[in-house]
C-alpha cells in the first residue's frame, strides 16, 4: 500500500471539515514546493550551530538564590 492510499483511507474517515483542512494543508505544501524549498537553518551560510552559540554565551554570575529572589520580586510586583 502506498502512502497515498494510506492517507486516502484516513481522510475518508474524517469529517468534512477535517478533510478540508487536510486538503488545504496539501495545497500549502504544493505552494511551498513551487516557491522553492529553503535549506535547513544549519546549512544556510552565515548561520552557526545553535548548540555552539549557546555554549559561547557568557556564563552568569548570579547564584540560584539570587535569581529566585529576583523572580519572586517580579511576581510580587504583578500581584
């Protein structure tokens, strides 16, 4: 059974509203393919790996207790 047949069997069991949503999604995919797919972020020039970026961020100097006190102060202001 092809993926098309499998999708068709599932869509047949949906309500008309849900089936229409699936159809719109397929039309959206077709539109995106016509526009030309962009490569994933990792492979675009000028972008760096997210993990590498996070590892290069400066380390914080506040303790967990200080952070908790600051967050609690913000919560208290909102109340």
